[in-house]
């Protein structure tokens, strides 16, 4: 059973309607935007990934989106201070298509990562988070490098519980804590080096969406096809998709790869 984009759109419009709310729909992107008209800030919701989750979780998938939007809008209207919140600053990975500016035109603190991804920085607020922009730094007279160092330190403090699955002679390790920083752990050099030493074949890494990180110990050609299928499945069903490409990890460097048909990996230049 499937739910259509039109039906999902109507359900979300009804549940997210309220005073000082403006809801618009982008047909080209199948994207709903919910905006607080007082502060002129809002959030964009991509509907196709929600449809994928609805097929498995039904109303829970919609409840989750509504909760996330409400908490995010609440955070946007609250006064945010970095001082005293040093332990709650983390890096977040996003695709290169993700905006570099806030709705009000402010520049977010952004670092380049790979050809497919960028690094943003977030203040964790418990039920949601707020991306850090230059205005927030200027307000408290903080230097960008302070944020970067705090974020790296806090990321290393997070647990990394991995679930292993072996398919056709290849081993896959999944990290899926749903703490908002699963994909961000690709920035934890200690974890990557640990996995590099652990694998017997070629180490490949995927971050299809915010809430999953996949390490693949590729030991034969079929392993590439399996990884590509897994990654695409997660990518199309993730609330915040990042990239459907995977990466080689070797000698401390990430290199995007494109997996062609018939198991042949091609290095992306």
C-alpha cells in the first residue's frame, strides 16, 4: 500500500497549520515549506522520503515529521546562546546542494569536505538542533576555529555501536543511533583508522542520509553492487539525504567512487 504525494501533502498541511504559519508547496521538488511569518524563517520538507518511511511505519512516520518541524520552528523563535553550551556543539554533514545561507541571508559556518559533501556546525538543543551562522558567532565574539575544535572533540566522545551483517562474502557495518550525528561520524578520524585496520579487503564508506553510516569490507566484486543497492535504498528513504555515492578510505583520505553495473568501481575524478 502506498500513500500519494497529494495525500501526504494534505495531511501535513492540516497537522502543521496554525497562527503565523505559511505553508507552500514546490511541485517540481515535491517539497513542502512551513514558515513562521513573524520571523520569516521556516523549514523545507521533502515528501518522497516520508512516503518511503510511511510504507513501513505508517502514522509514526508522519508523527515524527510533525514533531521535528514543530521543535525546529520552536528553536528558530527562541533566543540561542552558545556560551555554556560548549558540550552540545557538533559537526553535521550535508550534501553540496544544501544552502550555505540562512533564510534571512546570514552566512552559515561551512567547511568543504568532499566533492559531494560539506561540513556544517550545529548547536544541539535536545529534541532538535540549530545550525550555527556567523551572526551567532559575532554576537558572542567567538572565533570559527573555536566551534570547529569543540565540534570535533564532542564528536569523538560519541559512542560508535556497529551492527555487522555479512552478505556474499562481504562484511557491512552499520551505525544507526538516530542521535542526528550518525553520518557525521565520518569525520571521526580515529574511527575511520580503526575500521581501516579491521577490514580484510577494501574499505568503502557510505553516508546516504543523516542517520546512517555504513562501513563496507569489500572482498569481491559483488560487494560493490550490494553496497550500491544498500546506499541507494537508504538515500531514497532518508529524511535528510546526503549522497548516493560511496567513498574509498585509504591513507587518511576519502575518495568518491561511482559503482558501475557489473560490479566495476570507477574512481570519480
